[in-house]
C-alpha cells in the first residue's frame, strides 16, 4: 500500500480461515469417500434425501456440514437406552430378589428422572445399608463364611437379635424374613431330584471341588474359629452414566451426602487397535458408598459371648448408623431431584473419522409435516398410543368443518402413521371419554380410520417380553404405564404373596408372575371382558419360553368380581404386597374433588395386608403443584392407617403419568407396621 513503510496490514486472518476451510473440506471428502461398512452397504433409501441436502448444500463451497456427529450421538443415545431397558428389565438376583425398601426412592428418582427422555442414567446395583452376624472368615466368597440375621431395618428386639445361643435355631433373629420360594429353592429341588436319581441308579454323585485347589482340601475347611462377628455395611449404589458430563453431574450431587464417590469403570477404547471402532455404547460407572461401617466381635473364638449384658447398647450402635445412613440417602434424593440436565459436550468426538454409518431407526418430531404421494401436507398428532398392532389416537388436529374433508384428512393421517410404522395394521380414533367402572370406550367409542374393520378391536400387546390380550373397545389399558409396571416389579421380594386389584387385562399381574419370584400373585377384576383377556394372557404366559421364573402361570390366580365383595373373602393378614391402580372417580377425585378418594377400598385392603412390613402401592390423583410431596394424600393415608392400629412409612412417591392438564396419577408406596 502507499503506507507500506508503516506496514498496517497483512493477510494472516485470511490465511487462517482458508486453512480451516481446507482442513474441514479434506475431512469431509475422506469421510464421504469411504466405503459404507453397515450391513446394507449403502445409505438407507429414506435417509438419502436428508444426507444429500446436508452434504451437498447450496453453500457447499463453504463446506459447513456433514452428518458424522449426528449419527454418533444418535447411535450412542440409542445404545444407552437399549442397555438401560435390558438392565432394568432383568430379574433381581440378590438374596432378597428386590430393591431394598430404603433404596426404592433413590433408584426410582435416578431411573425415572425428569430428564429421562434423554436417558442419562440407570442403576446397576444398590444396597440401602444392612447389618448381620457372621461366623468364619470375613470374606463372603469363602466356603466357611456363614451369615445370619440380615436386617435392612432397625433392630427392634435386641434381646432376640443378639442372643448367640439361638444362632442355629433362630436364623432371622427378628431381622429380614428368609424367602421360602425362588431361584434357590428351584436349584435345591433340582439337586434333590438328581440325588434321588443317583439313589435309584445306585451311583455316587461326583464331589464338587474348587478348581483353584485342583480338588485338594481348601484351607478354609481347617478354620476352627467359632467367634461370631457383627458387621454393618453402609449404603452403596452403582449408576451407569451415558457420558462423562452426566457422571460428573451425578457425583457433584452425591458428594454433599457421601464422601466416597468416584468413577470406578468405563468402557474405553483401545486406541492402538485400528480394527476397533469408537464404541457407541461408551458408559461410565459411578460408585457411591457410605462410610458408616462397623465390624466387631460378639464372642471369643471359643464361642463365649462378650456383650451378653450390653445388647441394648449394641442395638443403639447399629440403629444410629441406619438412621444416619437413611438421612444421607434422603439428602442425596433431594439433590438428584434438583439436579440440572448434564452437559453433553463430551458426547461427540468431532475427530472420529469412522462414524459414517446409517441406521434404519430415527427420532422424529411429531409436529413435522409429512408429505404423502399426492403432495398434500399431513399433520400427525403429537402423541398417540400403540397397543399391539393398533395405533389409538385420542384426538385429531384441528380440521375442516366439512365432514367429507375431515374424513379424508383423518384417513391421510392414518395412512401416514402406518407408513411410518410398518407394524401398525389398524389406526383408530377414540370418540368418547372413558366412563363407568370399565373405563373403556365401548362399542361406539372407537372409529377405525385405516385398516381392517375389527369388531371388537382385539390385539395382543408385548411389554418387556410379556404378552397380553387386549380388547381395546371394552377394557382399559395404557402402554404408557410400562415403566411404572417395571418399577413395581423391581420391589417384589422373593417369596412374597402379591395381590393386584383392578388388574384389567392382567399386564401388571403377568409382569409380576413372569418377572419376579413371588410365591403367589392374585389378580382381581370386575369387568368380564377384561377377565377373559386376563385368562388368555395367562395362557400366553404359560407358553412364553423367555420367562426365566419357573412356574409363572401356575403362581397366577385370577378372580372375577367386585373388589369390595371379594376382599372380605380373602385370607386375613396374608399378602405382603397389594397393588391398587384404582380408577379415577371423575370430577370427584383429585385436589379439587369432593369424593372420598377411594377410602372404602383402603379400609378393605388393610385387613388382608401383612401388618408387620406389608407394602401397598396406592394410586391417587394429584395436581402438579402437589407433586412430589402429595401432602393431602399422605394425610389421608395416615388417618385411615391409624384407624386400624397401624403406623405407616412412605417409601416413594412416583409420577405414573398425566391424566389431564396439570393433573397426575401418583403412586404412593408405603409400608405398615404395628404401632409401638
């Protein structure tokens, strides 16, 4: 320039921008020119349009986009969601066969958080804290380790619990009940059958040796120490996190209550192995455990008690740790409720060049317009239920006032839904509100828009491997309650007697029978059509080879009749758990209603519930400003429970779904015990 001696300008910025554009263009060219390694070896036909628009945009010279990062995030979210569903739907293989009552709240808050659509977390194992007595080496894996009197609750009878002379005759000592049926009993039955077969054949069973010792005697067998020890193990929780940001957010929420928090495991990649792609199911496992531990001897190696006159003091030591442990869990629950959505910046690695894959499943915006073959715009409703092969619409978008035009628009919506989901064979529209005791649309309550004109509209619905029959016209069934049913199954202990009221088509009862090791499941329903569906569902359960709990169909009993008529005929104080998904009493129910909130049902239920530790899942209807405290429902339950000479403890309050604008169905899990 004329002022070149002063040297005001140079083209550094232009060069920097040019180099950046060139590098991104090279990366784009390399990514798009690679061979597609998916199973089909090509872009899916329905994805060709969006990929071409992004990769060859009008601003292609500037090279702004490619679809690598979107694919990676979508695959990672999908894989984590699948892993979460598989983990939570598995049978609980702990000795109790269920989540500890004091851990129900924190597990439910983490697994079903307000940000659950993004699927950030799921719990893999938990223990709310427990005490027990043991003899032998302190390592549980050894043969001579003998544990008894496990208790996840306060020690209320110290004289019985710490009476060492009854070690062999009183294995519970007033602690947790020992289950009498379950996977271990089935194993014992198999071993007994094998023993009987060997006796009939006159053969001797082969002794089982420890492989590590090559059949030689274990050193533990030489252990002759007869001392009995007391141990308290604090709260422990393992949570799988989708990303490092999610793990960091959870650890920050846990640290004010628990000191021992950290990432103990992650599925990392082997960067040196070029044949391995960056894993899409990368997970971080966060471990949270308390510090309220205790371990002390109660007797000498010869079996002489050391604290025979200090049993109340021992009980106070244990109970104080229980209470401090539970207080920390409550603080942790509150912190998780208030936790903000985690940062997702680490979810995508922009430098990963092996992520150009295409998948046939995708997330869509329900508000998007879908064009049919005629080129007209079709607006699909924001939400609808899929029951088996039936798509059930609750309402249609605002349409023309002309009736013929309305029918054409409804048919176009139905065809668009069936085109999007090939498994749907019928699209129906609900034309009336759910009224009456059946809470069903009725013969004239459904209009089949597209598909076969079935009358009645009967289908089979699959949920976590359990199939039931559903008459959509004459029964009430909501697939939106699937996660709630799974949550209930996780709380059922081995050997429990479970009562399911208002069972409908039997999905709750079949899930409990097929997924848990309950001793018996009794289902009650007044609707005869729903009872027929329930019995057919029981036959499905009998033929279901994926059910891992033996004798599922045999343990399920179906009773037809009114709940208030059948409850007095059932055994008194027999059921360990009662599930009460009662129907809404219309405008009389809820925060503004003047109804009795189902008080007649609760008064009839309490006599059949086990008075010491029995649990009830009571469904009530609350407004959004009442949740999650639900103080009105708590006071109602407290008053009725006290009428029967009992006291109750709220374990968890779950959001079981919306029933109307700003109105929720809440499930209040509470446990009863006799008044002290």
